[in-house]
C-alpha cells in the first residue's frame, strides 16, 4: 500500500454522515459531487446506526449530520438519538428548510447538541436567488427557534463574489440573531463550486475589504460571538492542512455508504472507496487501500517529499491537486513551491475583473442539471 | 477573583470522560479540546454549586501532598478567558 504505516493512523475523531444528497436548495457553490442524481441507494436507518456504533468504538467523538439537507431524512431523530446514547457530540448542519419549531424541540429531546444554519446572504432577494428557493424568512424564524431552545447556534455563510460585498450586513444579521459562532467560509472549489468558479471567486480588492470588516467585528464582539473567517486558499502561498492529513481524523460516509477520507474524495478517480454495506468501519479506517493511499508521507513526490513544512500542511489537498494538475500525488498548487502554482496564479489573475465577469452564467445545483452534466460527459 | 465565586461551565461546552483518550474532553460545536489530567480534575468539580474554595478543598483532600490553591485559581481564570466558564 502506498504511503501507509499503521502506526501513523490516529482515530477517526470526526464522523461526517452525509445522510442524503437530496436538498431543497440549489446553491451554486455546493461542494457536493456533480453526480448527485446518480446516488440512488441511500443507506437505511439500520445501516446508519451501525456506522455510528462502529465509529464510536474506534474513538469518534464529533458527529456531523449533513448532506444535502439532512432534514429530508424522516429518520433523523432516530439517528440523533442513537448518537446521543453513544456519547457523540452531534452537529446538525442544515439550511433550515424542512425544519419547524416542533422538530427543533423533538431533536433537542432526542439529544442533538448543536445546530448550524446556513444563510446565503443577509437579504431576501440575494439569499433566495442563490438558494434557488424562497427560504430567507423561514431561516430567520428557525434561527430564532434554535436560540429559543437553548442550542449553541452556529451560522454559516459561504462567501463568494456574489455576496462578499454584503459582508457587513451579513455580520449585522448574525449579531441580531445572537449567533454564538459565525463561520464566514470562503467558497472552496470542489464539485458544483468548481464548475462555477468564474462567477464565485472574489477579486483581491473585494477580499481585502471584506477581511478588514470581518476583523473589526471580531474585535468588537470578541466576548459574545466568535467569528471565523476562512480566506479562499487560491490567494494563499501555502496550502491548507486539508482534513489534517488524509485518513488522519476525518471519516465521511456518503449517502450510498461509500466511506471517504473527505467529502470531496470521490472526485479522485482510480481509488476504490469501500462501502459500509460490505466492510466494517474498523477495516475501512485501518486496513483499506483507499484510507492508506495518502496517509502519512511515503506517497509524496518533490517538492513535498523533502519539504520542511510537510508535517504542517501534509502537502495540502489531494482533491485540489488532482483537480488542478490531473495527479493527486502532486503538491497542492496553492503552494508557491508547486510547479503548477503559476498556472493557478494566472487563473486567479484572469478572474480579477469583477465587472467583466458579472454576466458569467451560474449553474445551480439540482438534480436536472446533474443529469444534464452526466449525460454530456458520457 | 474571589474564592467565593461559584464557577459554571458555559453551556456551549460539554465536559465528558473519553475512554479512548484516557482523559476528559471538552466538546463544542465542531470541535474538541483534550484536557490535561489536572484540568480534568478541576473541571469535573465545577458543577454550578461549589465555590472556588470548595473546589480547592476537595482537590486538596484528593491530592494532599501539594498546595494547589494558586494552580486552581490560575486555571479557573484561564478557563474563563477561554470561554469555557461563564464570566
């Protein structure tokens, strides 16, 4: 097995359960795979309960319930209850659509620890345009219901060219809603967002302005609300320590049961990802070729192999390396030491003229576009 | 800080013993902190009823060999600064 040493593998502290790819929203920055329409066989309730039990036994503590929109699953409360009984800290990552006050209460009773609600923007028009559905008022109502029921509340706003200039209004909204924690997550370019990068990547000027506003809010609200601002890595010169290293702490289970070291990993071809229907989590995590493929440092080529920073960033993101260079064993081109870095810089430079690009077509994430895209690729 | 203060864990955090880590951990939205043994010993005694003085006395009877007063006070101040305890 490439690069594998069993003693380098830690515990899968983070279990991300992508319960479904069905979603009432159509956000063009979604990091789900383009092939969402071809995922037909979602895991059943018992499969999920088994996954939860087995991962907990291996040391998993954090449980993310995500998707798609996890509220689409009618058995969500059952899954939450099992998670609570097993001692997980459970996080519901939701658009708020499909929620009502009764369900907020029922999930609390089932033992849910925390709810993260996404907003697309701070006004109805832009929020509903980006989500492809009229959801803004409902999201506000649900955020208030979450607070009224004493959950810690995280508000997540994915930031990109279309909403970055509204960052001050977005932050005002999060203060008003009494969020405990705000994630301003710059779009990362995987799946649907990669398709839409021309419409989504902010200019350097936009970015600098947004950053200074975010920092002012961070200082001002230090004791009440934590604000995390993740800048887009395309503007960096060192890569992110993606997933803290492949097969290091993260375990994602896709809706059909495929186990992935991160939610975008299925975009790398020629890796056979094991399925929880066929294999135990113990085998998947410790012994499968897929999870050992980029574990540790043995798989690396130069410049990563001899880089003094390899233990800090693990060579960056494997999916991004594949997406931008065609080879997942290359250094993440975000790194200025990568021979592909210049190409990325050139691409970013081309996307600086915001006005010229304003009319770029946006492909919304929905099942019919997914079918169209896969028909075209056949 | 007065030793009469009754510290309370911020409801944003959950303290839990983790067998696999052989330690106490603080769990919070999308994150966790693994606690040192002494941090765990102090935090598990914070129950919203005991004062800092009570906690010190209780720890002192469990660990009689060293004077823990200043360590406990330093930790509680730091934990408050970290947001783990209510201000």
